[in-house]
């Protein structure tokens, strides 16, 4: 039964509509816009994106993820397919895939990592701890470095061909550069790598610097896994390092940042200090070499 006031209410509502609203009442039904008052919900807990060069290594990674609690209910799994040639590099893969993911947290991995100890429950615990410690964190990993001159410069928590490394604390450690083998980002505030860079080197440190510019932070967390790769620096690394240093020096980043692979120098003072440090190390090696030579010669001098 129609109420006695319904007609009056409808007339009043129509009276208060602006000309734009009067013309577009039906348009909202045609286009079905969604009015947003809070961040869109995540469909999954984790989006696990892996840079895949060989199927064998990726199968090993998937087996370890499954054994440690990751499944189709809590995670989506995406493989950047470079098995038959590089369809993507590190920068283009992240820029092309990250915006379309649906997980609350994004895990970006190499295909040569393997979960050997910690699993989904430990990762949940660490991320909850990190959210309380620093709500502005944007990037986390298992290997990184800080500004040179601020004490310890390397912080690693993994097993790899070079040895077994552990953080000196059970808490996350804030860093300025990260390694690319394992990265974690909250999807609602994740950084993207630079548009003007390409390749497979230093995109994690580039993202750390992007996060810093956005007011965010980066951390190494004590989540234990094995990285089977040796992390060797090839001939393209020096050029990648030079362009990163040049770009961020122009953006007023100053000082020397230690990454797992190299020390980066930003600004002319840092570059001068890096040059002098290298010369000092070279001189030390020369003196040590010739010192040992002279010691051997001196040991054989004298009468027989």
C-alpha cells in the first residue's frame, strides 16, 4: 500500500536535484558505477609472482610453497614466462603485472628460491609484526643494506651458495637497498620500478628509493629460505649501477648505499669517497703483495 506522503517525498527529492543530476539519474543505472569509501578488498591473501627461466627450478619452488601452506585458496600464482627467451626483464615484469594483482600482499621471487624452514604462518606473523612496527613500510626482503658509515652495512637472512646468514635480531631491520631474489609488498601501497630503466639488476633498490620518495620504508625480515643462485654480477651490472647513481644523484639522494652486490655512491662527495676508498684498498693489496714478496726474499738472503 502506497503511503500518503510518498508522492510529496518524491516531488521534494526531484525538486532538490540539480540539472546535472536530473539528466543523469538513469545514467547511473546504465553504467553501474561503484562508489568507493575504502580500499577495495583483496581477493586473495598473497599474489606470488615469479620470474621463471626454467621449468625445473619453478617446479621446485612450487613444491616448496605447497609444502609450506600456500595454496589456491589463499594465494594466486603467476609465472613471468622467460623459459624460451626474455619476454620481460625485472623492471617491465613488475610494471606490467603488479597493478593487476588481487592479493593483499605481493611476493615477487626468482625461480631459484626454495622454502626450507619458514612457511605461510611465519610469514603472516612477521608481516603482522611489521605492520605494527611501521605502518608505512612498502617493501621487504631477505637481503639488503644501509648507508655506509652507519655501522653494519649488510643484513641477510637466507641460505645460499656463499653460506648461511641470519639477522642479528628477530625483528625486521630497516634498509635502503634490497636484493631481488625475494620481495614482499603490501598491494595497497606498493612501489613500482622506474619507467626509464630496464634489465635485471638493481630494480629492488630502485623500488626502495621510490618508496623513500613516497614517504615509505624498506626492511629485511627474518623469513628463512634457500636461494640456490650465486647472485653473480655480470657485465651489464656496471652500466645499471651507473644509471641508478646518476638518476638519484640528480634527485638529491646523497651518500653511499650498500646493496648485497655492490656499494652505490650518490652525489659527488660520495663518488669521491668511493674512489679514494677503492684506491686505498688497491694500495693495501699492492703493499701486502710486495710485503710478502720482500719477506720471502729476506728469508732466503744471507750465507748458506
